[in-house]
C-alpha cells in the first residue's frame, strides 16, 4: 500500500509542476505581448511618421518594451518579490535584452539598407522594417524564456530525505 500512496504523491507533484510551468509560460507570453505592443508602437511612430533612424527607433522602442517586460516577468511570471540584486539579476537581464536590441538594430538597419535606392514607398518601407523589428523578438521569444527562467527561478532547496 505505501507504494500506491507514494505513486499518487509523485503524480500529484508532477501535475503541480506541469501546471506551474504552463502558468509561467502563459504569463511570460502575456508579459511579452504587453512589451511588444509598447515596443512596436514606439518603433512604428518613430521610424514611420517621425522619420527617425532605425538605430534610434530600435533603442527607444527597446526601452519602451524592456521596462514593462522586466517588471511583469519578474513579479508576475516568476513571482519574484523584493529588491532585485544588481549582479545576480539586473545585469544578467540587461545582457539578455541588450543582446536582443543589438540583433534588432542590425536586422532593421540591414533591411533599411537593402531598401535604399529602390522604388518602395515610405509606408511599405516602414511596414517591412518594423516587421523585421517584430520578427527579431518573435525569433528570440523562446530563447529569452529559457534564459529568463534560469535567471528568475528561485533556487530549489535540496530535498529532505526521510530518515531510513
């Protein structure tokens, strides 16, 4: 009989772990949608009507998305509370998101450069370059989730074994 109770307990823990992981992924996705809306809207306005460069547009759009993304993911998706550690949390987070920013700058300036000298209209150019900006973040979504999960997950304490 103890085996049945043991199996039931293991199954219960597995279900809780899966439910927690699914909830975390949904919350991360929701936070990413919020950050993407902030970021993409900023990029579109700056690069399109304002006529800013791809680099300036990418940097300011990144900033518009990085701030809500950090706080939503840290507190809601991963349940972290309290003052963040500069070395243990803020600097690694900055490295992850700055890496994505560099990719966005390279990709958007590359597409804008390819479109120079073509007969593409300003609105089509804006659509293509902002679509490139968006796609960088789509491609990086899963990779960033894995990195953020390692960064924000609280370390698990070692399992306490029952006395034998």
